[in-house]
C-alpha cells in the first residue's frame, strides 16, 4: 500500500475515533455564593463609616485611602522588591509552564531522527564461512508521528487539572500581593502609633520636669522642705522608664518594615510615619458576602484547588478504560550518503496500539477513591477558607466599632486629666494643694495620653485589617498574577 494512502487511512481512523471520544469524570461547578447579607453577629458593636456595597470599588489601590505618600511609596517598593512576591511570581510561572506542557501533550507529537554508524558485519554469525566480514557505514534519517486518541478524556482532564493548578497559583500570587501590602500597612500603622505613644510620654516627661522646677523654686522660696522634690523626681524617673520599651517596639517595627520591603535594615530606613499625617477615610466600601467569595484571592485559590481535585477524579476514572495510540514512522537508510534520499532507501510503518486494564490488584479503583476523597477534602478546605474570611471581616468590623467607642472615651479622659493637672498645679502654686496631687494628676495624664495614642494607632491598624479582609480594590494596580499571564 502506498505511504500516502496509509496516512489517509490513519487520519480517517483518527477522525472516527475522535468522534467517539468522551470525557469521563465529574464536570466542575463552582460552589454557590453564600446567602448571608452581612457579617455582623447579633450583639456586635455598630460600626460607623462602613458601607456594604456589591461593587466596593475605590479610585485606586486601597492604601491610598489613608492619604500618605510615604505609605504608597513603601508599599510599591515592597511589591517590587520583596522576595515573597518574587517567590509567588516564580511559582506561578512554573504552573503556567506545566499547564502549557499538558496542553501540548494533546497535540500530535513529531520527532526527527538522524544517525550515522560504522559497523563490521560478522558473516560467521550467519553461517557463511570463508567469506570476509565487511566493514560498512550506515546513514539514516527519519521522522516519527504519534498521537493519543484519548478516548475517555484522561489527557484532557490532566490538561484541565494543570490549568486549574495554574489558576490556583495565580490566585495565591494575588493573595501574596494583598497580604504583603496589608502587612506593610500594618507595620506602618504600628510605627505611627508607637511614635505617637513616645511623643505622648515625652510630653508628660516635659511636664514632669516643669513640675520638678516648680517644686525647686518653691524650696528656694522656703515654701517646701528639701524632701519635697523626692516625689517629683520619682514621677519623672517612672515616666522616663516608659520610653525604652516603646523604643524597642518601634525599632522592631521599623526592622520588620525593611524585611517586608526586601531590604536589610542597614541599607534602607522606612519613613517616619505619623498619625497626624494619616487621614481616616470617611467611608469604607465593604463587599457583600456573595461578592467577597468572587473577589478575595485566597477564596479563589481554594476554588481553583477544588477544580483541580475534581479534574483529577476524571483522570483516575479514565485510567480504568482502554486507550488507543497511533503512530507512523518513516526512515531513510543507505550505506552511501548520496543514496540516502532515494525511494529505494525508504522504509515506513504504521502502528495502532490499544491498552486496556485487565487486572491491577485494585490499584486503579483505589486511585479513583483517593481522588474522590481529595476532592471532598478540597471542598472542606474551600468552605473553611470562606468561613475564615467572613470571620476576619466580622472581627475587623467589630474592632472598629469598639475602637470608636474607646477613642471617644479616651478623648474625654485626656481632657479631664489635663484639667486635673492644671487645677493641681495652680493649687500647688497658690499653696492650697499638696505636691502628691500634682504627681497623681501627672501620672493619670500620662496613662490617658499614651492610651489615646495607642487607641488611635490601633484604629488605623483595624482599618487596614478591614481593607485586606474584604480585598477592597487591591487590584487597582497590576498584580503579580496578572503581570505574569
């Protein structure tokens, strides 16, 4: 049979077989969106300045809502230089390459061969005696074409699984992007809060020194005994002792910022974030639960993992069915190179092979059950991821509600403490009050100022947590996933 006719028959058989192909195993269906209309639990504090919105979009990356150019520059630096983002990008590229490789395996595979060999023919081995054993050269070129008909879709399911794994890696890269930006912002808020606490304590220390000077002037005027300075000095020392622990925390936060930015502390110093330079957004748009599950990267990664696990069931099912592979081979061989491409030097073959499992000791059934169990586990992980996301949003909303209450109470406490200090100092100057009242008033003012600074920093941190938990327009700037696609 001429080669051209044989190839036509091979192609026709392939078309007929492809017409009979089917894809076994379950088709993936994304889990339904939750029916919940909100996040708050009964009894949670009411949070002002939050709006539930199906779109929950803002004009730019979420961190720009704080109005800090320093924060914007620091986060962008981290997104460019952080090793965690580089790792996520490399992992994504790996899975994307594996997906392309799986897709390529669905196409006909063509290989070229070429060879040259020098051979001595042993005529004695063929029963020829008295004949010399000649030494010859043999040259050959050829090509092989192979194609897996994939009758039951095992290869197609493998390709689907690989694409889902690539999608999972893309979403995990997005999650790394969001997590990094959130962690940088949290550390920036921590730096600002600690600097505010240091400033508050320093203000109290300055007041302590003023009180000590006042006592010394009273001593010089004969209104106080020399021992009267003891209480004022003790208060000054006690307040000065508050600075080193705060400074240690501040140094650690600054070093952590350098780590997140992909720098060593010796080569980069973060900006001096200041609470007074941060603006609190008047209103925070928060995604509805039904929208959050379609936007938050870690939920989408869990969904892609579930998709991959579902496709793996199809691979395991297809392995239990027969498969047909077709191949064709053409070889040109000649003793002399000039005769290599003569028709008389050609040889070819066509081959179709069927493989069908008969007995595997239960391996194939066990592999199928294992894939089904893994899919159920993936579904449980997806559900747990969704629940964890909702709890994080609920925690952030509840924290903001208590932050507002705490800040309002601490503002009133600080105002009252400042008034008490003024009254105690005036009474002491006029000789109508003891020094201990001044010291106690100063101590209370120190606590209220520091507590207010800490509460203000915590509120900014809780705003960051809310933005990150709701994935609020973090993708307004190209992410590591989209930039690698």
